[in-house]
């Protein structure tokens, strides 16, 4: 026939809805049983549809298996004195990182169970907040004076 050019197959575009499970990783294949090509023999089952997942990368979070890494900007004075720095997790939860006194860039704070769910077990990975100290680029006159005075103190001398 004209529609199949004698091949016995027709090309059809079809929109379907599928559920993507939490924790699916880039390159994983999802199978829709019977959602593929129609069987030529009426006694046979239709083929399966294979969907290969492409996960869009997030600008703030990096994935390592079920774990996530987040680069947390910490004001330099908070790192010196200690304190809390709020941020929002990948799933929208408000978290606070407790920064210990004397924290340094590159140190990590672990949020257990705030990573991604494992697609098989459902258990959540961890979120690692990596500290990035942020130093102000501009200072007013009073701030400069205070820092110069602080620089003279015992623990700030080089």
C-alpha cells in the first residue's frame, strides 16, 4: 500500500506520558512493555519501548551517585567567628550549615540523607556542602580602619 510502501510498517508519532522515578541517573533506560512496534503476527506481543534518560545538570549541585555536592559561599567573618549560613537544598528544603569557628575554604559539612534517592532501595544519599570563603571586594573607610586595627592583634599577625 502507499502508506507503508510495501514494508508492512507505518510511521506514527504518538505522545505518551511516563513516570520518571526519583533518583534516575543519566543514561539509564526505562522500558515501556508493549509500547514499541506493533507485532506483525497477531499472536505475538508488541515490542517494548526503550527510553534513555538524559538528566539536565543543575547549576548549583553536582551529582556523585546518590550524593550531591554544593559549593556554599561563606562570608569570611562567619568563617572566623563561626555561625550559620542558610541555603536551599535541591528539593527546596531550607537548610542551615553550622560553620565552626576558624573554618577554611574547602572544608565540608555533611547533611546526611539530603542527597538523591537510590532508584533501587529508595534510601537517600548525602549532601556535601563545600565551604567557599567570600571576601568583600569593597570596604568603606570605617571597615578598613577596623580591619587594620584587627590586623595588629596577636592572632592576625603574619
